[in-house]
C-alpha cells in the first residue's frame, strides 16, 4: 500500500486498526507467547507491549465511522452478523486491493495483489477481499460471544453522528403523480365551494318562491 517509502504489510495494517478496537491502545504483535520444556518449565515468555497512541474518544469516533462502512458502505461484503468495522482500499491502478477490519475481539487484514506488478482485472477492496475477511472472521469467532464495542465516557451519541444513510432519490414520475393528486384535490375544493354557493343560491331561491306563493294565496283570499 502506497504512502510510505516501502509501503506497509498486512501485519502493519492489522496492528494499526487493532488500536481502534482497543480504545486507542496499540499492542505490539508477537508470534510466540511462551515456550516451555517437557516438564512445563517456562523457557521464554513474551508480554505484549501496550502504548496509547490516540484518546479513547477519538478512537471510538473512528470505530463508529468504520462501522458504517460495513453497515451501509463499500464494505458490505464483510458483514458477519455481529458488530464489525473496517475499510476497503484499492490503488488507482488496481494492482492492490485491501480490506482491513476488526471486531471488539479480533482484527485482521486481507490483501490481494500480483507480486509481479500486474493489475487485478477490476477487483476492488469491496469485492473479494471484504468477502474473504467475512468468511475468515465468521469461522474464527464462531465460539466467541457476540458483544458490541465499548463506548468510552463522553462518547455517547457518536454513533448517530458517524452513520449517514442517504435518503432515497425521488423518482420524477412520483413528483408528476403528486402534482396530479394536488390538481385533483384543488379541483375538489373549488367544486365544494361552488357547490356551497349554489346551495346558498338555491336556499335564496326557495325563499323567493315561498314569498311568491304567499302573495298568490293572499290575492285569492281577497277575491273570495
């Protein structure tokens, strides 16, 4: 992966991302924890070195953003049915494709590339690397209880800020339908008002007719 003199290895990327899951504490990777002889005596024992490299709150902000990559971004192929976060990566010439991610318990990196410098034929970090990562993590964590990332004090509510799900685009046809509905509704209102006026007119006419009938009756009585 570019950006440095010699680039970085998958182990370098895993170590860096693991610090996010570990509330900003970097843990130096080691391959051998302990060596014992046949009698159980410890011949060698290594303890991981821990160094805080970023505040817990800043680390959780990154965790929240990287969770959204898996939930609704380019890393959807890495979704494993439990809290997970990560990032896809693809070089401009498509010679390298990455997915680096983590859960609260485990971090891992997947790299795809050609040792001889050839391109990957359109493969991006969100395709095979994310899928491979998902398969590996599902198997590695199948006996590990599911739990979410630890939210440090003062970081409540960050998840609502980190995850942005864009609203679905409105179909122009739907707008036309809404206009038609509005036109019909407006017409109904106009008809209602007209009808009310007509009713008033009818009532007035009825009163006039009644007065006319009364006059005719009075004339008839006088003649009688």
